[in-house]
C-alpha cells in the first residue's frame, strides 16, 4: 500500500517525499505471537520484513524514511534490550535521510502526557540520522536533547492537546527556550499539527506559524 502511495506521489512531484511506517518494535507489541514464542525473535522478524519494505519504498522514490516507534516509550525495559538492534536491522543498507519517531500517543487519546521519556537517550546509538519527538503537549524539558549529541532532532512545537491556536510568539518562545538554545544549539523543527481534529484550527496554524514579524 505505502509503496503505491510513494509511486503515486513521485509521478506528480519532483519534491522530496517523506513516508512514515510503523516500526518493528511497535508492530511486535501490537501482534499476537503464536509462532515465535519470545519477544526478541518476533521483533527481529518484523525488523527483517520492515527492511525489505523500506528498500522498496526507497526504490519507489521515497527520499526520507520515518519509522514510528511509540511503543518503545511505553515499554522501556524491552526497548532497552531490543530497540536499537531492531532499528538498525530495519535500516540496514538504506541510504538517504532516516528518522525514528517517539511519542506518548495521539493527543485525543492521551490527554495527560508525562514530562519526560522513559526511553530516548539510547537512540543516539541507532542507525537513524534523526530523532523526532513529541515535545509541546508534554512540556518536555529540551535539556534531554543533550543525550542525543550525534542526532539531528525534529522537535515538536505545536500542542495537539488543545483546540486553542498558538500565537506565532508562543511558538517562537518554545523555540527560543533558554536551555534549548544555550545547550542544544540549532535543531531542525517539526510542527506535528497533522492530528488536529478541527480543520479550521489546522488552517489557522498554517498561517500563524509562518506569520512574519
């Protein structure tokens, strides 16, 4: 399905294409295992299959591959044991930009998010070029980014837990957070505004975020 999506997009644009795909760890956590009998074998089997699909996505024209792994945050002990190895296997031999996304779940499902990740610094050792994280709604302290010295970071600056439209000033202040600026340098920024329930809010965000000074 996703290969066809990429092929369709590539026919109609010469701009970069980013495609997201569930990670091996997360898929294993959502599966009923009646064959392997242990988590590591199941996760690595998914990672092997995922690697094949990622290669097909690249061949179809995808420029950026993002692996979504929300269940690593929810299962830190097993993520610590198998998470990095699963990512590395899934991305083995894959060229070009690659991203791993961590979050606490969709805002309309998880209203009260913790202010810190139970699994994040370990990803500095994985094969992905960048790490994407849910940050605005949980009010994440960006000092944690010091634990990812070798990664680019896609840092979420839009709070999806509210229907209130952030002002350009508020978004800018999030980006200028003292610790973020002083300790972590310049990072790539992601506006994860795609899950807004209100279409009007999504349109307003699009105009507000880029509002000129």
